[in-house]
């Protein structure tokens, strides 16, 4: 495994400011919650890389043939996507993979992957909305671009480089990890604490805007803590701790509850009933 060191919040901000002075303001950006970011890659390039990587995941993993389960996940995702800014509302792909691990991810290019195992932890539509809202928020906030930019800045000294997504090479695996697909290829490059906190809060607002109950996000994290015996599962960073995430979500709940009240008043009531879990060993197969 190749280990990449990603700057912490203070060092990351200093690096961003220094590189902005070096490269000009084109490399500087502000996240949706007002945090300074370094973004060296064009959005179109990240989208292309993310799409290519997602196609690779689909070739190498088993796509779920469970129609009711797939429709359920797509229903929740669609309700969230409908509340995104206009330029983000179209072109999303949602795929459920037959995998017992508790994992979900979204990558540039508007692709969402959900492992069937996450549904054992996210036991309600509202809890699933919390997970998907979190993952979508990573994409909206350009966290993949930011991570890749930090890797390039730290490892390549800002030398021009062509970044591959070949999972058989160390450079390719590092790129996949930065895009948010590291766990799919055995490489862990977690989102930073600031990325995770940002995605938590953005995702909470998004699920509330779609009419889901934001209190479910807190319940979800209690489920996460119980399922992982106090340690975050592989789809999340090893930090922040469960307790601090729960506190941050609870602090933002009043805002999110107000957003949900507005959504309900506008008639937004997501209708995504969870289908019954099939008995063990009786997963449906695709017709034909």
C-alpha cells in the first residue's frame, strides 16, 4: 500500500494560500460552507476521470439484480437530487452493488455507488438519505478535486503530470483513492476531517430540503457506532469520532428542522418505502 500524507486543516490552509499566490487566483476556491480550497484540476477533467473509474468499478463488482432494492435506493437518491442547484439536477447514475460491506460513495461525473451491506445500518429511508446526502455533498463541494490537488502539490511539487486511473499502478490507485474510490481497490486515502464535517452538514441540509427527517442522521450515527464497535467503517474517514459527528449534527438540527418544515409545507414528502429484505440465500435474479 502507498501512503500519502494529506495536509491537516491548518497546514492545508497555509498550503492553499501559498499556492494561490504562486499560481494565481485560478487555483483558489471557496467551499459551499466558506472554507478556502485549492483546486488545480478543471471540473470537466475530474468528471471524466470519475466516470472512467466508476465504469471500472461496475466491471469489477457485482451489480445488484434486486429490482425492489434498486428502486428504493434510486427513489431516495432522486428525491435528494431534485433539491440540488439547477446545474446539478441532471445526469446522475445510481448503482447498487451486491456487497455485504457497509459502504457508499459518490464520485465526480455524478455517479453514486451503494453497497447492499449499508442497508443493514441505514434501516429507514431517512437514514439512507443521510448517507446519500453526505456522499453527494462530497461531490458538490469538490472534495475529490481538493484531495487530488493536495496530493499533486505535496508529492509532485506542482510539476505538470498526467494522472492515470489504472488500478494496477501505484499512481493510478492513488488517483482512484483521491476521487473517493480507494476502498473499492484496496487503497484508503480518507477524506480529511474538514471534508467529512462539511459533507455531514451539507448532507443534513440537503436531506431536510428534500423533506426527509434530519433527526435520522443522528440515529444513523448511533447505528454506525454500534455496528463498528466504536470505530468508523471503511467508507468513512477514521476521524472525526462518532461522538463529535453526532454533536455537530445535533447543533445544526434546528436549522435542518426548519428546512424540513419548509419542504413539508411545499408538499415535499418523499415516498420511498423500504422493501422487505429477501430471506438469506434467496436474492432475486434478473429475468432473461
